[in-house]
């Protein structure tokens, strides 16, 4: 015979354990329909050395989820994939037109560039044409560099300063979350995501600018907007990035090499800690990828794997890109397991 109180306590304990196990939103979102994350494996010889879990989602510009693997609502920071959207006030304020920045200036404003002379020159033009002293530029100077112009975020910072100059906003405090330029970026982002500014959470990025905590599906939605040509400012920005992909990253870098091979059909912009976002131009589709452990090699490998599945790039171009990007020492290789699953309407 078992005391009723004992049974109640056992059932309560079981409920608590089960609740704590399943309360993690990430677990619930992809286990409920058994759509698992992609698995990226680094193999040395015949043995698996490292494994990376990758979440991915494709949405249209109406926020409808088309495909996904793993948790399409994975919550993380968008990091440098935000840059094309941080450049919107640069266009909408008329600052880019006033200083006649052209497509090169718009491309560098959205870039995570490699700090070459070519990149530094384009950033300097933004400041020079806006009559802004370089000392206002708050990008850290890389250890290997001779100037803060060579920091990979300098184009974003310079375009923000140019916008502030045009709008008569303070230059010294342009990185503050309470500054008008940052408030305008937040407002534009909320508008694109069909949400309120109060629901958008910000934190400091490594370069000093605010970045946003977003669901992966929200990142995909942003890139769906970037590729559908319905927003005038985003259309100018995406066109500039596609015209000058070498300014967006640099020769040999993933974003540049992918866009160069896409014949204007794919826009790509990565971010730190395993973030990769891609637009399918003209179709209003956005792809967002997050590697849980932040691995760069895993995000590139999974992006190529997904692009092959979606047939957004020809097999020949994908093979060429894979050979150029996934360069590993002799005896090592990367394998990606899993696929995106179609979501029934």
C-alpha cells in the first residue's frame, strides 16, 4: 500500500523535472516536429574531431517561414549582419546624396572589410566629403593597422558620422544608444520587423555600436526585405553591395566571393559568432544561419550546404566557392549532415 500523499509528491516531482527539461524554448521549437539542427563535423583522418550544431531558417518578406533546420526562433545577436540596415538613415537623410558617395560609399558603409588600402580610402572619402575630422571616428585601431580607418567597421561608423553632420546631430556621442542616429536605426528596424521599439533589446557590439538581440526568423525577415526591392533605401544599399562586393569584405572572403559568383542574385553579409545572412534578390526570400558555438568554418560550410539544397547557385559555382573557402590542412575535411525542412502552409 502506498500513501496518497507519497503519490502526489512523486507526481509533483516528475512534473517539475519534466517542466525544467522542456522549458527551454530552443528545445521546444525544434523537438516538437523533430526538425533537428544541421550538424557540421570536422574530420581528421577517419575520426570526428569537432561537431558544430547549426540553426537555419528561410522566410519571405511577409515573415512566413518557408524552410528551417533546428530552432527558427533561436535568440542571438545579429552582430555585423545588421550593417546594411544601420546604413538606412545614411540614405534616407539625404547624407549619401549630399556628399555624392555613390555606390562605393554605400557598399563600404555596409561592410565588414579586410582593412586594405582600397577599403581605407573609401572610408576616408566619406569623412573628407562630409568635412569630418578623422578623430571623431571611434573605431578601435587594430593591432596590425596604422589607422582606425582599417578597422572592419570603419565604413559603418563613417556613414553614421556623415548622417549626423547632415542632420546637425552631435558627432562626439554618435555611439550612444540615446543618440538620434541610434534611435532612428532602431525605429527603422522595428518598422521592418513590424514590432515596437520597446521590444528591441540592444547591447554594445565589439566596435562600440549598438547591436540587436533578435530571433533568427527576424534576421531572415530583414534579409527578405533587403532582397525584395520594395524599400527604396534598402534597394539602393543592396544594389551597391552587389555592384562592389569586394568592398563588402575583400578578395578571398566569403561574402565577397559568394556575391561575385551569383550574377547579382544573392546578397551575403556575415556577422561574428556564427551569424550568416543571405538574400535571394528579386524573390523576397531571406536566409539566416546561427552556429551555436560561433564557429566561422561551420557557418560557411552550412551556408554552402544550404545554398546547394535551395539551388540558389549553380553546382559549378558552389564547387568553386567551396574549394576556395573551405581550405583545410591535409588530412582534414568538413562534412555537413541534415537539411532544411519545408514548412507546410
